[in-house]
């Protein structure tokens, strides 16, 4: 299953509402000094807000389901989007 959530909007991964904040390039620890697009992903779990800073390949659990970031796209003239794949 694939889900796409646009930048600065709320979508859903499974039955859980998920927000994607601004996308920005930053150095990612696993890739040395190379910059890549990242996004902050936030959701409510057990009454508490949770968040992850993600890049392509990042896997994390939401509502007991593992999701992986397949792509982060940021056009020059509009909102970007994050594509998630259910593992």
C-alpha cells in the first residue's frame, strides 16, 4: 500500500491521521555530509503527539504498522510531497 501526503497538510497512514511539515535539505547522518530532502512527520498515538524526522529509506511504526519513506519530492514552485509504503 502506498500513501502520498503533501507538504504542510494532513493525510492518513492506515487509520492514523498524519501531518507532514515543511520539506528541507539537510545533512543526514547515515549519508555522511551529503544533503538530502527531509520532512518532519507528526501524529497522535496513545494521546501523545509523536514525530519523526524522515528521509528517503527511513522506516518507522505508526499504529502498529511499519511504514517506509519511498520518496520525497519538492518542486521549485509549489508544495512537495512524501510517499510512504507500508512494509
